[in-house]
C-alpha cells in the first residue's frame, strides 16, 4: 500500500486524539485519560503485533532498533500527555491543534533535512514558510 494512504490514518488519529481529549476534559482528569488512552494503545499494539506475526522477529531485532523504538514510545507518551494537559489548561482546540500539528510538521521537515539528509526544494521551503506564517496567524 502506498505511504500516502497511511497518512490518512495518522491524520484521523491526530484529529481523534485532540477531539476526544477535549470532549473528555469536563468529565475526567487528564492523567486518568492518559492512563486509559495508554491502555487502549497498549492493547491495540499487542493485538497488531500478534496479528502480523511479530513474534518471529523478536530474536532478530538489533539492540539499536529496540532503543529507538523505546524512545519513540517515550516521545508518544510525552506528546499524548501534553495534549491532555493542554486541554485541561483550557486550550481552544481550534487554535491548539493547528499550532501543535503545524509546528510538528515544520520541525519534521527540518529534522528530515538535517538528520536524514533529505532533499528540500524551493517549493518545500516555501511550504515551510507558509506553515510558519500560519502558526503565527493562528496563535494571535
């Protein structure tokens, strides 16, 4: 399957975490929401792992891969906790979500360029400039 199809999954999940976190805010403490969401994430991860035959690859996984995967888990937890706390603090979804998602996109482009030596074209840089302008306008 083409990678762009998976971007729709990421977009759907990203909108979902913001919308459901905001909806949960009046009813449940964000730390409890964080715990419940993490439990669901863990359960889905286990089921997915078992469905795709991940057990076969455990012994073959290099330590460096495991360390990077654990770091990704920490980053995911930090980002999700930040979302729950952001809405507890009263952030409007119409402002907070575009700022967090657009900022993440800009930083990902820069990370891709500097860390992974990915090519940036004039059009890409123009897009980054528009994204930064959008962040400034949304934050006002």
